[in-house]
């Protein structure tokens, strides 16, 4: 699978596109950090957006050095990353 990383040097925001698809919703990955996952209407993960590399790096650090996302998120309202502590 080919991923596409885009970065806006002016704002510091970035996006990692995992697959093409029609955006339906962004799910915040953890409170207090500007990192979210975009999904389509069926819950397929399309990409990860982050407001800064620092926030993305903090999230990956909280996750033990690797961020693992499922291919599909069945219940967006109750989705939580397993390895990332939530307040």
C-alpha cells in the first residue's frame, strides 16, 4: 500500500493519506492533542491529520513508539486507541 504525506509548512499541519475515499467524519484520537483519523461512511480509515509534528510525535510516544490503527472503525463514537492513555 502506498501512503501519501502532505505538510503545510506555514501552519505546521500534516496529513497521512492511507487510502482514497469519500470523507465522512474525523475522530479525535486523544483529548488535548490535534490529531484525528478521517473515516468514510462505512468506517474505513482514510487518513490521519495532525496540527503539528510535535503533537503527532507525542501521540506516537504515548502509544509506545508505534501508532496502530484498524482498517475500519465500527463504532466511531466509542473508538479509543488501545495503547494511548486517555484522561
